[in-house]
């Protein structure tokens, strides 16, 4: 009987852990964004929204980009408590760019879910027409 109780307790505890991961967890509303067609030299921005779906405060220590054309802004340095939401705004300057662009942004944090560490945006940069 004690073994059965122990087994039932183990199963109950392990299945409740599936609903909410231990530690901080970034859950993006949408982790990708496509700006579509933009004209060369145009500056655009998008706000990525997320929630801390974990059990510990989420702390973002850095937002890394791979190109000077991409600028992260508007992200909080304060801990985001479990269940709370926040956002990161990413700006893109298409000057000097042409054709299909895809940029990966890495969010450095204490989140335990590796898939929450990156967001991606894309754009199709059209050549700027010079009037005659």
C-alpha cells in the first residue's frame, strides 16, 4: 500500500511539473516577424511581446544583435515575475541593404528554455528608385 501511495504521489508531482517549468521561462507571443517589402533606407521597428511562464523571476541581462543595422530597445532591466509580461522593441535600418534580410536577435537571460533565447525578423529590401 505504501508503494502504491508513493507511486501515485510521484506521478502527481511529475505531471504538475509539466504545466509550468521550474525556473524562469520566456514564452513569446510570436518569436518571428516579417516586415514584408520595404524600400532601401527605410527604418522600421517591431515590438516582440513575451511572458514569464516559469516559476522564478526572469532577468534579461543583454539583447545581442549581429549587425549594426539592428537596434534593440525598450527592454526592462528589472526582474519579470512569474506570470508577468514584457516586451522588446527591435529597430531595423535598411540603408545599404538589398534583397531578403533575416536577422536573429539573442536574448541573454536566466531562462531555462533554450528556444526562448532567440527572436527573428525578416524583410525584403527593395531598391530605392531614384527619380529622373
